[in-house]
């Protein structure tokens, strides 16, 4: 069985916990292991926060420039994509290490640590996409456990 959902959210801080709660609710209801739920929800929060902060097409934070979150739980894998309409990633964004106490820039590295496979890409003239996958582990009483 598969579950997928997609949201179009305004670039407002309040949208981040909304996306996180929806993901957590779907995974917990399906029976995904709590540690995996937590790791994916933190990674999603970081990706959404990045879209809120940097994902606008114009100058300045315009909440009307929304972003999209799509999540797929399929078999033993979860894939999440966060797409915005901003200027995209600088060419060095994903490969440049950040000092551990830097005020900005740790979120992308955190996503890389929490997920099994991460991809940062630009859509020229249309924004950036953060996508990440994680192999799921299931609780014994899960509804969708993959055998």
C-alpha cells in the first residue's frame, strides 16, 4: 500500500509545523517506527524552513510566493520533496561545510545526516527542490508493514 500527499503552503513560519504534523500523523498512523518518524519530521522541518526563508521569487519575504511539500510513503521507503519558487541554491551550497556554530546554513547538512539519500537541485528560473529518501522501519503493530 502507498500513501502520498501534497501541500501548497504560504511562505510563513506557521506553515512549517503544519507540514511536520501532517507527516508525523501519516507515518504514526501507518505504523512507522517512532525514531524514523522523528528523523524525517526534523528533516522536513529544515527543508520547509529553508523554503520559507529563501524560497521567494521576489526581493523580500512575500508570503504569497508559496512552496510545495510532497511526501510519498511507498513500500519500505519514504520520499519527501520541498519545492520553492526562489532563486535556487548557490552552486556551492550543498558542498561547502559550515562551521558548527554558524547562524545559518546548518539545515541542509542536517537533512543529509538524517536521510539516506538527498538531492539539492535548481529549476532554472523556477526555484529549488530539496528531495530526500529514507528506508522505513515499522512497529510490530503497524497497518502498512512491509513484509
